């Protein structure tokens, strides 16, 4: 995430599954890493599991 932050200049928020459910009203896996891209209340993209950095970067670039 730090590499993506530096490379793309975006901010990331990390939170627990229960915090995500409460604050963003979204489902987040309790057992797998979950990457959710939000803009306001809208979910732009979501990925669950251990993905290569290039796939996360592609997902983020597409959502922006």
C-alpha cells in the first residue's frame, strides 16, 4: 500500500472488518485482505484476497 501511495499519490485508510461495516456500510472479509475503493458513499471497485501489486494498481487506476 505504501508503494501505491507513493507512486499514485492517493490516500489509504486501513480499518478492521467491523470498523468498515460500521463506518462505510460495506462487507469486508474477516479472513482475507479486502481492498475497497470508495468515492463518497459509492463503491468503485473491490478485491478480496492476496493480489499482486500490479493487479491492485490496475484496479486503482481504472477506478480513478
